[in-house]
């Protein structure tokens, strides 16, 4: 049995959840579901990033405290994840006492080790990024990500001596070539490090909404510094050393490409400074674009998950983003492509297979599903589909994993077309073909359940099986011959009604 700890970025509580946030969260959820099927011990963490100037300002504009504002807005994320059937084991909010405690312990250790010192910082700051920029990074004097004007800020700050970590980081990446994936993103991180690292300001005196600096109560920690530590807080950093020792070595961060520098340069250096290992793996994905642009409040091009769930159902939604947008490069979201893929993969391939099988079983087998044949031509296809699906989920490639599972669906449809059980006389010939098709449906229900938990549970129920596919254990549940036969098969309405 293995152990896996997967995290999403913690999302800014001020933002409304959109399909970009959901993209990372659904991928993390599906990967964890795959590992639970394997019997692995899993912690899946998501949460919200609640400190910083942006939250303080909006709270004030709304006449409430930042805590009240965060308490109100965090519900939008909880609701979105409930809607998308995200099975997170924990939800962390950076305003929680457990997190304050961990941040203070973590940074006090870095301070005691001599890597935090007082200095003055002056530079352009983007409130939306909650980050300082170098003049050279601005585009026409504006933030390169948000395109909005930056503010010149000057503060007395504590600085983290990041510059001391350049060689250690390079050595660490050399010794751990798999730490950042894909390799292009690893090279990007190495590029940042080789350019030379400047010390970074990690505290603020201009606001009070943050984690207080334990050795100097005029300061709070800079929001990014506190945020990164959430990953350690959630598995017991500073509170439960045994738990932390169990989970930290298997941490896998999922992030979007715009926060690579924080996760692949700052964070590993901070971990080293605090005397813990840098994160085991960071998987960096590209952006979902809408009309060729990144979604943002200012461009008014954000799409809420619930609008697409209303049209495609939660399973159609999850399937689309897992299958259509390969993990790594940017990709344009298109409603038309979502309809096409839904119709092709779900309504036609999977939906049709189920309805064909249920119809023939009803007409020719008295509604009772027969057993599969030993040595069926589909047996090796199923074995290969399982092998390829497993290999792809393990390398965090959901799109490849689903493609491998769908190969089994397509081959089963082809097998039915070659045998035409709907034309044949009822009898042992039809029974064995139908038993084989039911067996692949059973296996598909297990293999596709990380992507589509509800639809796979319904498929499982319709072919007469007790329990739920997500409670099965792999590899046993993918082995040929698990469908016992003699179970009632229900036709029902189309599992995935076609979209026009
Ligand atoms: N609060 C910081 C992260 C701190 S982690 C210690 C933050 N929050 S965010 O709300 O802006 O979320 C950023 C993350 O949301 C991205 O890294 C990515 O995971 C996801 N996405 C947001 N927009 C996205 C797209 N357009 N496309 C794909 N993912 C996107 O940054």
C-alpha cells in the first residue's frame, strides 16, 4: 500500500470560483480517487488564501471585518467543490488558528537559523498578485499578469535571505531531477535560479490582516509567505511531528504556471531554511484560456463551473476538463468542443454501449445479465486498458488515462458490431457476447469512476452490481471474470442524453 499527499493551490477567497480553479481541483480529486481505488492512503488538500491587502480592502469597502468577509466568501469555494463532488480530506483556511501557529513556528525557526533579517524595501506592487515586481517586469508600467497599474510601495521589512540558497537549490534540483514536472517547467525554475536570486521581503507593516510576526508585533507576514506554509500546516507541521513525518515526504503540489516561481524557487528554499525537505513533487499545468486569454475579473471572461454543470451534468463537466485539456500546455476552452466531446465520448461511446447491452439483455436474455467467457477476445484488451490507465494516472496524466479507458469502450462497441447479438437468435452465443460486454462495462465503471463518480455508480447499479465502483479495489477489480452473471440489468433513460 502506498501513501500520497496531493495539494491544490489555496485560492484567493476574494475571487469567485471559475473553471480555472476547478481545473486544478478536479484533477487533484481524480488522481486521489485513483489512488484510493488502489488501496493507497491519501490526503487531498484544498483551501483558501485569506490574508493580504486585497481582502482587507474589499472587506473595508463592504463595511465588515476581513474575517467576516472571508467567512462569507469562503462559502463560494466550499459550494463549488460540493457541486463538483470533490472529495477533499481537508479544507484549509489561512485565517485558522492552526495555520497561524504553524506559520509562526516555521518562520521563527528560519529567523533563529539566521536567514531572516531587517531591511527596507521599495518597489512597484500589484495588489491583485499581492506581489512586488521589478521595473523591468512591468508592461507599459502595469502588472504583466493583470494589466492594471501598480503602486509604488516602500516599507521597512524583514527579508528572507533567498540569495544564500542559489547553490543549494541548484544542487537539490540536480539530485532530484523529477521534482518539478513537466521537464519544461523544471527548466524554467532552473532558469530563474541561475539568473541569480535576490533576498525577498516577507513582512508588512502597512496592514494588520495577516499572521503576526512572533518576534516583532509591528509586522505581519507577507501573504505569499504565509500561504505557502499551508501545505505544511495541514499535515501537522509544528503541532503533530509524527503526522508531519508521515505525509511530508509524499507531498505532490499541483499548480498553475503563473505561480511556479513561488513554488519552485521560494518554497523549496524556505523549506531548506526551516530544516525540512523541499516538496517532493510539483506538477505545473498551463492555463485554460477563454477566447485566447486568461480568465480574469477585469476582462469579464470568467466562467463559473455551475453554468456548465447545468448543461452537461457534474460527470460531463469533470470528464471534459480531465480529458480535453492535457496537463501541461495552455488550452482554449470552447463550448462547441465540449458539446462535441460529450456527444462523441459520453453519449455515443459509453452511453450507447450501455443502452445497447441493456436492450439486448432485456430482449434476448430475459433481462438477466449472463456471465463473461473465460478467454474472451476482450480479455486482453481489458488487461491492456487497465495497465495503460494505471500508468497514466500514476504520472498525473488524466487525459491519457481516460483515453486508455475509452479504448476498451470502443473495442467493446466494435466487438458488438462484429457479433451483432441484436440479430442473432437468443441462446448461448448471444449470452457469451453479452456477458463479455457486461464485464467490460463493469471494468469501465471502476476505471472511469475517478473522473465520473456518480455516472459510474449509476452504470454499476444498472448492470445489477451491489455497492459502488469507487469502493472496489484495484488491481483485483480490473481482473477479467468479476461480473458474476445472473443479475438484473436495467435499461433506464440514456445515461448521457445527446446535446444538440
Ligand atoms: N493564492 C494564490 C496561491 C497560493 S498557493 C500557496 C493564488 N490563488 S488563485 O486564486 O489566483 O489561484 C491560482 C490557481 O488557480 C492557479 O495556479 C491554477 O491552479 C488555478 N487557475 C486559475 N486560473 C486558471 C486558468 N485560467 N487555467 C488553469 N488554472 C487556473 O494564486
